[in-house]
C-alpha cells in the first residue's frame, strides 16, 4: 500500500514540475512579445502610458508649493509674499529671505525675530534691499516698490519654522511668516531635471489663445514631452477647470500658487511683477531642480533634444554643462508666431512676425549657484537657434512692414525632425 502512495506522490510531483515549467515558458514568451510590440509602428506605448489613471507618485522633495505663498500685511505700508530660510553652509547661522512690496516712499523700519521649531524666539538682525529692477524701470504711475527683506543670525540655534516682522513706525503686533527651508545642495542626480513656472498673473485670459482649452493643454503636454513634468502655476485659479481635469489623467504635477497682489497693476508694472514672480520661482526651486523657466501659457520652449536622457551626451542638460558653472541664465530667442485656432497642433502654426518684440527676456535659469548668488548673478549667455528657442503665440492683426515669415526656414533639419517627433507624441494625447 505504501508503494502505491509513493508512486502517486511521485506522479503528482512530476505533474507539478511540468506545469510550473510550462507556465514559466509561456510567461517568458508573453514578456518577449510585450517588449517588442510598438503601437502605431513605433514606441508610443510609453507616450500612451502617461494617460493611465492613478499612476502619480508624489516625490517629497518636489512639494514645491509649500508653504503656500500669499500676500499679507506687515505694518501699515508693506506686504510680504513668501519667506525662505537659507542656512550658511560655510559658517554658523543663516538668514530669512522675504519677498516684499511696499507703498512708494514708505519708511522701512522693522525689527525681526526667528521662531524656532522648539517654541523659542530669537532676535535677528534686520536689513533690506530694493529689487535690482527698481533702478532700471522708471514707472511714475506705480504706487509700490519691491524689496528683499532679510533677518539674519550668526549662530546655529536650530531650525526656524517662521520669521516675524514688527513695523517700528506703528504699534501693531509682530506678523509671522512661515519659512520654506532651502536645504543644502545634494547630488545633481537627486534633483528634477527642470521645472516650469507658469505666469497667469497678468496674462490676458480673454485672448483667442486663452479661450482655446486645446492650446492651453498643449502647453503642458509639449513640455512634458521634453522631460518637464512639474509646473508651478501662479494665479492658479485662472486655469480652466477642464484643463485641470484633463491633466489629472497624466503624470504632470501642478502646484497651485495664489497671487493676490495688493497694489494696482498697470502696463508699466508688468515687468516688476514678472521679476517678483521670477524671484519666488528661483528660490522655490533651489536644490529641487537643475533648471527652471518662467513662461506664460502661450509660450512653448523647444530645445534641440529632450531635457534629460539619463547620461546621454545628447541631452540638453549635457549640452549646457559645457558652459561655465558661473553661468546662471541662458537667454532664449523668442519668435512671435501667429496663432490660428483652426490648427489642431501649435507647431502647425508656421508664420511669424519678425518685428514683434517682447517687453522682457525669456530665460532658462540654471539653479546650481547659492541662493544669494543666483539672484545677484549677471553671468548670462545667449543660446543659438540651433540649441533652443521659444515660440510665443500671438494674434497677428497688425503685421510689421517686413511681412510674415516661415519659422521653419531658420531651423536645422535634425532639429526639425525632433520638433516633429514631439508634435506626433502630443498628437496622440490630444
């Protein structure tokens, strides 16, 4: 009887091993097939996977919107937007760096203190400086001045959670601002390759471009195609709900930043508000990303290759590493392209007005300098058209005397192939 039981067990064992080997063989065949299947004849599976629901993975280092910036009153004549803690890496201590606007002509006279996480309050040394753009822009119609406030300590007392300012010219209580801690620089490989700061503060949301949800959606999809998936949106409530809903199906990360500016805005104040947003954008991205751009929704950045392709020498990051490490900004040629809402995809708009000029430069900012050096640096390089450029989509109701031109005539063949590849990827997603 025992011999029959042993025989049955042997047969069962053999069948089990056979089934296991068969399963393994079929599984390997399935993997092989899936590995080499190309949707539409090319590798579009990776593109289509961007639409999968529930695939977002929040990276703790990329919580770029916290603490939430908001203009709040400090004293009678000043408003603060955002505050950053910058620890001295070479010596003890550090300083809080705060973006502030105040009534033109108001007296700047403050005391400051740092509130430590343990509950202690520490008196700091207050100083301030006017924004550098103030000396370049003569805006007599403006009723505000932009400042950088600092609260400095020369010893290490622990991590501060907030900074408080007291206006000595009034009897009001101190006003507390939460600090964003700018952590020391880590490995370059730990940073995001790039981010985009989107300026909706003074963009005309009633324009033909802004009324096209398809065009607004393409702003995000084209930048995602070149390797940028994190967007800091200033005046986020202006972004249409339908666009936000559609982007929720992708791996794109949106950070909602309000901008309830407390002073009257005029045409003459646009460049100064633009500079305020840029300062916050740069400080918010320090040690989180390698590069960042401040763009409006009608501006598309076209580099000659994707932003990051691992360690590939052809990536844009690798190309820009050839410039001096002191170079903080790369100026991008900006082409005013005529927008036609009948075109499905933005690169299909090919006519541009060479005489249309912008009121400000479009810059690709490199974030590898210390925060103080980053804002003060004047080291700037103008990139060639063969490396990168920006399209700004505009209404061409009034064309310059030189007429319209085809922007494709100035682009190299290999660069144009790259743009067409991006176009085809976005075409699948629209």
